[in-house]
């Protein structure tokens, strides 16, 4: 039943929504926004991705769902640009199946064309799990995506396997430090040392870094002390609907 409901939501464009979470630079200005999908189910209420993304993956519905997410996010960003807000990157999460879809590059190109969004204002977030599944395919796909100007982020960095290898071989622009490290930054020396090491490597290799899951002002202070350039988390804002983004986009937060 849930599968039928999801099918209907996707193909009738009903009930799926994107929420947006700001990414804030060290000087307090917004530089990016992560799009996170939610599903307003007719009887179950608002569902979070954990309740339907795995099902979408199993059934293949993740492909049309993912295309809807990318299109909607690009459209929304274009609308923000047209309203005169300063340019921000919009980032979208990709799961394994989407990444393996042979039409991904083509779909993204046609979405960029349709929405007129400058490619460098679209960022794709992949995890190490996505990358690890098919290293060779991954490399050529990432290179193609990058050659059309799209930005690439490695999500949940630090919790997978052989993370640093990916930094060497993959054409990534942005590292997102997993929130487990930020959660512990004020609690133990180890997390702080790991974040510091990631920041140093990123600086030498010229990656941008985003610290995820910043919840407290103590965590923010520690990150600032380490010169972390970009922060994201509940301290600034939870993921919120597009019409609530105004204050952030005006940089009046
Ligand atoms: O807020 P949060 O509950 O949105 O997200 C939970 C998980 O779902 C995260 O791992 C996030 O990357 C993933 N997720 C959120 N939105 C999307 C989406 O549009 N596509 C995919 N594939 N994953 C998403
Ligand atoms: O896997 P990914 O990094 O895409 O997922 C982001 C997830 O983290 C989303 O579920 C989002 O709602 C959640 N998130 C964002 N900010 C915070 C935070 O400050 N604390 C916690 N615990 N989760 C957060
Ligand atoms: Mn993400
Ligand atoms: Na993440």
C-alpha cells in the first residue's frame, strides 16, 4: 500500500515537499542550502526520508522521486535568484540507485537547461557508500558532472571506510564532516583532533568543508577556533519550508 501511495505521490505530484536547511559561513552569511525531501502522506501525516527512501530504493521509485527532487530544488533556487537574493548553492542528496542510473547526467543537464540555473549553483551530495559501490563508473561520472559545472560534495565524511583514498582519487569540491564528530567536539579531544586533521587536509587539497549537525554555541565556538569555514545544523535552523527561508536568504538571521 505504501508503495502504491508513493507511486501516486510521485506521478501525481501530490504530497512530496522539500525542506531546506541553510549552510552558514564563518562570517554568518548564508552560502548554501541543503534540500531534504519529506512526504505529506494522506493519512500518516508528514513522513521523513527514513520512512520511505529505503522503499523508494527497493522499488526503483527513487529514480522519478530523485528527478523530482533535483528539478524542484533547482526551480526553487532559480526563484530565489530571481527574487534578488544573493546567490546560494542548492545541494541535493543522491542515493546509490540514482547514481547508478545511466540517465543521471542527461537528466541533470536537462533540468539545468529547463530551469536556467547556473550549474555551479547545484551541488550533489554523495556518500562513500555510493562511491564505493562502483569505483570506476563513479570516477567517470563524477568527472562528467564536474565538467558540466556541477559541484560535488562527499557527505557524512569520516564514518565510512578509507575515506582519505576518495580525496585522492575523486574530483570532489566539498567535504561534509559527519555530525557524530561535531556532537563530540566539546566532549572529547579525539573528535576535535579528527576535525582538525580533516580541516588541514582539506586546506592543502583545496576542498571546502562543511561541519554538519552543529547544535550548540559551544560546538560553534570550538569549530570557529579550528577555522572551520562553513557550518550547518539546528543551531542555525532545522530544515524548513521554502517560504520560511526569507530571513536567512536576506542574511538577517
Ligand atoms: O532530515 P533528514 O531526516 O532529512 O534526512 C534523513 C536522510 O535522508 C539523510 O541521510 C538524507 O541524506 C536523506 N535524504 C533526504 N532527502 C533526500 C533526497 O531527496 N534524496 C535522497 N536520496 N536522500 C535524501
Ligand atoms: O545524511 P545527511 O547528512 O544528508 O542528512 C542530514 C540529516 O541530518 C537530516 O536528517 C537532517 O535533518 C539532520 N540534521 C541537520 N542538522 C542537524 C543537527 O544539528 N543535529 C542533528 N542531530 N541532525 C541534524
Ligand atoms: Mn546530506
Ligand atoms: Na551528512
